[in-house]
């Protein structure tokens, strides 16, 4: 793991081992998110999926989750 400055918690921490998503979004997460904040996002994502009855396989639901993730992780 690489140490980085997490954009969400603004601490120097170990990053992720690999990009958690494909493409540019995954690289953005990899470059600016620590493992602890990624775990927090995964918990939040489950809540969003359940509360909003989302299906990440559907393009519109996936985009909704990506937008929320960027805000949550302060990647925008």
C-alpha cells in the first residue's frame, strides 16, 4: 500500500491496494482515498442502495452512486 493524503479526512494514511472501480473514477479514488474512508463509503453506499432501492447494474443508479461517492470522498 502507498501512503497518501486522503482528501476526505485530510490525514496521511495508507491508500487502497488497487483501484476499486474501473476507469478514471477508480484511479481518482485510488489516488485520493485512504482505506478507512473507503470503508466508510462502502457502508454509506449500502444505505443508499437500500433506502433508494437502487440497482448498481442500472446505468442511472450507478451514476447516482458515483456522484454521491465523489461528494462523500471529496473527490470533486
